[in-house]
C-alpha cells in the first residue's frame, strides 16, 4: 500500500508528525514493504505509520481480527493490560473500543501492569482471551501485542494461526468500526480490573517463598524504568525484607529508558546504575527486571566484585533450590526449552523430577502446565528458558520475574547467614554435576535486507551442516523445521515437537544451536559445552559459522 494513502490518515493514527518525519530512508521503505504479521509471539515492531508499523490502524486490525474469531466462538470476554511504553495505553484503548463495538466484554487495567499480572487476571476473570500491550525488553521505538488464551498462556501454534488468518482477512485498515472509548467506559461496557485481583496476585506470589529470614543482606533493585514497581517492593516488605535500595532514576517510569544503557537484564550494561549504587550501599545482590517484569537478571557480590549470572546459571540455582526445598504431592515436572542448558536434566534426575523439553517460547511451557491440570500423578514444578524467563508456580502461565524476586532474595539471605553467596551455591552445583557452561551470541540484521540475510544464513547452515566443528565430531543433527533428527550413523528419527526454524548439533561434550529470534531482528547462536573456557570456545565457533 502506497505511503501517500497512509499519509492521508496520519492525523488520527496516534503517530505524531515528528515521529513520522524521523522515519526516513530505509526505515521509511521498510514501513511499507510488508504488513506486520501476527505470529506465535503475537506482534512486535516499531511504532510508526505504515502497514509494517504499530499505529492505530494496525492495532485496530488485530482487534477486529480477534473480534471475528471470538464471534465464531460465540463471543466472550477479554482482559487487556499495558506497560509503560510509548502509546501502550492508547493502543489498549483503541483495541478495547473495537472489541466493545463487536459486543465483546472488556476488562481493562486502570494503569500500567506487569505481563505476569495480565496472565493472572485473564485466568481470574475467566476471560476467553487476554491482551498485553508490550514489547518486553526491546528498544524504546518498539511496541507489541501479546495475545493469551483462557488459561493465561500465550496462544500456541494452532489458535495463533486461526487468529492470524482472521487478522489478515481484514483488508481495509481505515474502515474498522470502533466505539467511543470514553462513552464505553462511562456506560460500563469497558470495566476496570478490580483491585482485589491485584492483591490476590501479590498474595499468591508471597505464598511461594514465605517469609524471608532475618539477615543483613543488602539488595539493590532496578525496574529498568518499567512496571515491576511498586509491586515488587510491596511483596518484599510484606515478607519481612527491608534492606532494599532502589536505583533512583531507573525506578521512575520512562518510555524512553533514559537512564539505562539497555532495558534488557540479559545485558551486563543494564546493571551499570545498580553496580554504582551497590558499591555505595555495600550491596550483596543486584536485581533488575525488564520493562514488563517477565524477565529478571541478577548480579552477586563475590570475591570483591559483582558476578553477572547468565540465564542458565540463574535457572540452575532456582531449579535446584525449588526441587531441594519443596515437598511435592505428585511427581514434579520441570519444563525447559531446547536451547536451555542440559544441566537441568542432571538436577531433575537427582531429585526424581521428570524433565520435559519444548520449543523456544514460554507459551509451550504454559501449554505443559495446562496439560498437567487434570493429571493425578504429575504436577508442575518449575519452567524456564535460558533467556532469563522463569516460572515457579503456574497460577501464572507466562514467565514471571515478580515470583522470582522474593525467591532469590530469600535464598541469598539464608546463604549469607551461612557466610555464602549465590555463586558459592552455583559452584556446589557445578562440583556435583560437572562443568556445563553456556554462551549465547546474537547478531542483529535490521530491516528487509536483514530478514533476508538471516534466512540466508539459516538456509546455508541447514544445507551445508559440517561433520566436524573445531575438532568436535558431530554426532547428531536436529532440524526442528523438518522435524527430523539425523544421527552420525545415517539413521533418522522424528522430533515430536511442532515445526520451528531451529538447528541443533550435538557433540560428545555438548551442543550448539542456531535460530532466528521470534521477536527481534536477530539470529542467535547457542553454545553449551562441558568446559571451563566457554567464552573462548564459543567465539571460535561463532567466527567459523558467521565468517568473522
């Protein structure tokens, strides 16, 4: 669709003329090169004018598609939440207005909320769908729409595909019927979420960890300008923890993320402010959550410096502590993604837990949790991905950083009382199970050319898979796109998981995997080896694959 036609509607698009004028050159071309596609991770993209950007019209198109899908299903109820990003509230109101026009019952958060709260509220309101307006940890020019099912988990492949078809069938972006939001709110057609549900969520989080033991543990916390405050502070206070130091500027809501180098707790740079305050306060633990509070990162004061725990390391600590300290009524089930460390398998075996492996995407972990609801013999124990997403209790069906904060603070407080740190705890795990180390390296390729480049890299690696990588014999290749596992002997086996653009290569001492990101213009290399020199070995493998 030509940019000239879209420009006619700029005034009512929610995009300012300043925002539009800043998008020039290749960015402007990309905005009209294609349409935003609703995938299994929902929609995520840059804010701007055009069919490949988030604006009033593309957002209303999603709402209209969902309305049509729900009408086929007999109508129903939707819960909507939003984070602190640019236009998040406006997008939530635009979606609500379209849904109400189609006689859909709408519950809307009165202010910003966390993503895990949206999952919880969807279940608590017995809604048919939930919608969260967020782009998680992406840069400030991005936003997105996540859609949840009645179980509080993001839509898996089949329902997401059905919704995508309905959205794509909406051909006219500029003629979507919509109610007046203020009138709908006044008439009670849009209802604000009851504050009692916020309290219920906090109570459930507190029940996971219980009271935090007295100690002189000092914790620095940063919400990275996002939604985790005040809920995290309330919960820690109620559990008896009062040594919390907030990074001043970073704990203020800010859509531009002005005071952080990165709003992503995976990134060591995101901890710069926390480290500065931590040294001043003598803090033992630094904790940061991403803007919608589904991901969490941790740094630990150990041997005169702060140590950044990667997603696999924090996951191993949380998993071990969960299985070691919990009496389960049924067989505990641990769920991890295919690119998450196999250390989880060893830990699960020690404590007699079953390990289930799923594709990348927390919706698949949520789907396992749903399948266990009616299981008299098994129960959900823990789910995680190496990308800093964790879930202890499945009253939420998405990753939940708010659950993790009191759990990790309680563990760290108990360890400090013994003269130990979380790093000591991790080293004990390594001593018992072996030196399993992981490294993830990502490469960014922006725009239409970038998407083509990522596709080209995956295609080349798939067609020319090496038999040996840096002296390691390839024992097995798993291609999740074709659903085939190929062994060194020439034998093949089926992979019993949905199709996904992932290639995983196994060696005697570990594996590597390659996959495009589902939410960012990146391709990711995962390296998992039994080694004490993961940085050096991962760099060699990365340079070989990407021709650096």
